[in-house]
C-alpha cells in the first residue's frame, strides 16, 4: 500500500514538474510564448491594476464623465480587483496583477514627483519648479537618482513622476509639481530627472499626457487647440523626454483633447507617442480615469489604474462578443511585459540599499542634497544696495510673516511626501546665530498653534488655514529700533484637486500683507535698516504693487523638508542663489496669455480653448530666465 502511494505521489510530482517545465516563464521564454500561455482572464487582469481601496473613487466633475452603466446592486458586492492585493508597500498608489505560474510578479507604483510618496518616511525634495530653476541637469539627475534609491530600498518599481504639464497659467493648482511654462526647460529638466531615477534600475512615469494644465474639471474638460499648438507647445516637453530619457512608462491625462479623452486617444498614445517618437514602454491611465476600457485598450492605453472589477468585466464581455479583438490585448501585454522584466520586483530585489548604507545614512545624505538643491534653485528677484547676503550672525531680526514660523515644504495632493520633518525658517535662523525678536516670534507661534489646533490635522490633502497677523505702525516702529533687519515671508499653498483663485489671499496679496510690506519697508528704511521679502510659494502671485518696497526679494519656492536651512544658506551667502525663473511673474493677471481662457472658455465649463498668443515680455514683471545672484 505504502509503496503504491509513494509511486503514485512521485508520479504526480514528476507530472507537475513536466507540466511546469513546459509552462513558459517570463524572462526565460519569449514574451509571445508567455502571452500565448495566458488565459483570457489573466490577460485582462494584467492590463487592469489591482485596486486597493474602491472607496477612494472620486466623484466625477459634473456632466463631464460618461460612466458605463453599473448593474443594480453592483456596489453592494464590490470587492475590488483584489486577487493579489498584499499591501506590499503601504501607501503606494497601485499594484499590478501577478501571475506566479508564468513567473510574472506584481509591480508597485508610487507617487512622485517631489520625493517618493508612501507611508514610510522618505525625503521631501524641493518642488520640481525649483529644480527647473536650477538649470543644473546634473543636480536634477542626482535628485532623480536619490529618489530611485529610496524606491529600491522600499520596494517600489515605478515612480509616478515627473509631471511636465505646461505652467500655462499661474493659477493651476499643481504648478509646484510641474516644471516650466517653457517646453524646452521642462523637457530638459524632466529628462535629467528621469535618467537619474532610472539609473537605479527602477522606472519613471512621465505624466499627465497631455494638455492637463488645470485642475478645474480635469476629469472631463475638453482642451481645444490646433495641431501646431498641440505639438509645438504642449507635446514638445513630452517629446524631448521620450527621445532623451526613454521613460519606462507614460501616464495619460484625464481630460479630452479636441473632443477625445486623452486616455482613449489613438492619435496621441499610438500614432505620435510610439509611431513618431519611438516610445517603447507602457502607457497607464491616471487614477480612476473612468473612460471606456475597450476604447482605452484599443487606443494604446496599456494599463488601467488602479483597476476595478467593472473594467475587468467589461473587457471580458467585449472579448466574448467580439467588440474587442484579443490581438489588441496581446499587443498591450507585450508593452507591459517588456517593462515588468526590467523591474526590481522581477529581479526579486525588494528592500535593498545598493551601496550598503543604512536607511538613516541614506536619508541623511538625501537631506543634504535636498538642502543644496533648494538653495541653488532659489531665485533672487531683487537686491537693491546689496541688501543680501546679510552678515553672518549675531544680527537681530524682526522675523515677520506666518511662513517664517510655519514654512511650507511642498504642496498638497498626491505629490505630498511623508517626510520626517520640515525645517522652519525661524528654527534655522536661530541655529545660525541670528537673534529673533522674541515678542514677534511668540505672537506668531501662539497664533499658528491656536489656528492649527481648531482645525483638522494637516494631511497630504489638507493644509490648515492660518491667517496673516496684523502689526500696527507703532509695533513696527518698536521692532525697527531694536532689530538690525526685517525679514517677511509671504506664503501660498496649492495642490492637486483644485486651482488657485484670483482673489486676495491667493493670487493677489491681502490688504494686511500689502500694508505689512509697505509699512515695514518705510519704517525700517527710516532707521537705515533693510527689509527682505521671501516668497514661500509654488507659482507666481501679483507683486506689481509691492515689489518697490523691500530691498530684496527672494523666491524660495516650496523648498522641501530642508526649507529653513536652505533659505538661511542663501540669506547668509553660504550658498549663492542661482535660480532662473522657469515661468514669468506678470505685471497683471490680465497679461497672462491664457487669462481669458482659464479654466474654461466662453462660459462653457466643459471647454477650454487654447486661443492665447505669446507672452509679451514687457507685460512681465520678471520674465522667464530672470534671476540675480550675489
Ligand atoms: C494624480 C496622479 C497620481 C495618481 C496616483 C492622481 O489623482 O492625478 O498624478 O499619480 O493620482 O496617486
């Protein structure tokens, strides 16, 4: 009996082994053989991500989305495409489907672009607009490489970055994640960034392809523009990036272009991207893009992220009744497998630190890099009478502006990094030996603490509002007597999910801010003491009516976790500000070429017509390329 059982089980093992040895394996067999061995369901599942949290499906912009009909009761039983959901990297944005029997691992996608966004601590680098301002592609490359190192360490395969939509209008909420209003500046910077990321053997994803230059109605706005404007301006940075850095992946955008969703746009995704530019990676949708899965697959949108069961069911049904040709899926699978083979997850290389440094050592060296880069990309807009740099230490400073004590590292949304800390300007100046006016400091600290304590906690998607403090002229007179200089920080927050507003407190300064800058300048100047204005912002504000008052104006951007140190380095001259503006500051908002067509045109919230002309240099306060140094 026992002998018989042994023979039987040995036979079984051998049969399984024989079967296994015939089963194609990714990397060992050709991709065609691997695809041929897949079931239809496996094919579809691999082209649809494994949705983690269906609760996150955002409400579409009104009247801009055509949702496929959902059967009654569908949401009651919804499980998500959770077949392989393991939460491998907590906080990552998505995971692909694994087919272990064919040697296909799941791969992990996480945001970008100002650092890796997962639940664990990563480095918050300066905004990508600041990186573009450095004009230093080697430095940008090293930042990309550092992010790639953190990806490798934490087990992330694809970084959902960089974003290179044009800064068409200063009000776009995501400008801090983009690079420039000039396609060549954006293209060159992004190519260096991608080369850096990918030098670590992980992938980048250039986004959002294309013409996604606003957040308002981003899920359905129809961007109407001529082919020459499309190619010459809005595709040009993508073209440079594809040709110069071969990104592993591209993310299609939510919007329509000339009536067709970018995610369903064959002209864009196949004819131009692959046919003309030679892109050889895969295209994925932006998250929860709910366009038609069949049309997306046909257009060359290889992977649907983060993936829903509804997409799977729709694709399977379409294969069954002939609306979708299986050859389309096979073509898209070839693109996906080609990239999976390059991924650390395929190489079985999770949680590795290539040069053997500890996590702490790696993060420390990246923090140093973030500080150096942030200082280099700050743009000195004005420096009358060499007000900057200020002499080293021991100086008494009236440090004004809530942003001096609550300095913003970055913007909100999917580009917000889980960082260990943000260095406040007040903290860094004190460390450097400056003596801060304690009455001023304690009033700001109390005000900020109180304002934050009565609002929900700061999160990736929410920044508590803190108003600017008012100071009377007699307060300022007292400060001017007892301090050697005055530094004022003006700040603005912005991010994904909404555009900025053409209101006081956003694009325009409030009356409190204007009076503070004007009065402080007048009063400190009477004592022969300088006033420095710092701009802790992601994109421009209207400075036309205040720029004459301060002696120096320094655009510090959203400078990342080392904010305070980097600003102090520049104020003291330890680092030279070398940034050149990658987008202009306009004299008036009406001078922005897209002013009349942002975020929509002709009173129709669903359409934005790109009918603007060129920037008139004389209508800019500070043009692209402007930046002083010491
Ligand atoms: C954003 C993308 C991001 C994705 C994943 C979307 O809401 O538009 O830029 O990569 O979410 O987090």
